[in-house]
């Protein structure tokens, strides 16, 4: 098997040789392990499908659910004065410093302690970030674009 590869590629690989070798190997695999009768292959692009684990603050901005320039306020009574400004790409400005996300700023507010930033922040006079994430995921599940908030 390797002798054929060496002999065919003595002058280097190109797209045509790679495509031919891929077809040969695919045929060999399917000859050895055939697809069961009635099986229908299905390709799922999981990167295009958002979930609670993969949704980001940037996705909220892209969907028009969170505005750049919006002010986020802390929902925890222990830090009533904690506020940050939403920047492009889901970053935030907190006390004059830019953080990669509301979660990163929340860790600073909490003095390094972990927590769930989706519940820690809400839009000033508006919904919690988690409610916006739920709206984003709900719109995606319906196959409809997310609706911007008022």
C-alpha cells in the first residue's frame, strides 16, 4: 500500500493525486466496512447551531438583541454600582478597562470568584443577558431570525 504512494508521489503531491488517493482509500474502507442497507448519511454542521454552551455575547450583538454602547448593570445586590458598557465583538468596558466579555468583567467585580455572567448582568432598564440568550436560541430553533429588543 505504501509502495504505491511513494511511487506515485515521487515528484510531489498535488490536488489531483490527493483526490485520487482519497477516492481509493474511501473505496477500500467501504469495501471492507459497507454501509448498512437503508442507512442515510447526514452531515450536521454543529458550528452553525448555537446552544447555551456555544452562544456568545457577540452572537447577541450580531442578532440585534444587544446594542454596542448599551450599559449593563449588576443584578447582584452586593455590587449595586457595578456597570459596564458593551463594546463591539462582545467586549465590555468596566471602570476604564476593556474586558473580553461580560463574564471577564464580572470576575473582576467578584474579585476573581466565578459565577454565571448570563445572570450577573442585565441591560440597564432591560432584560438579563440570559433572557436575551434564550430569545436568541428560541428564534434559532424556530428557523426565524432573532428579533431586536426595544
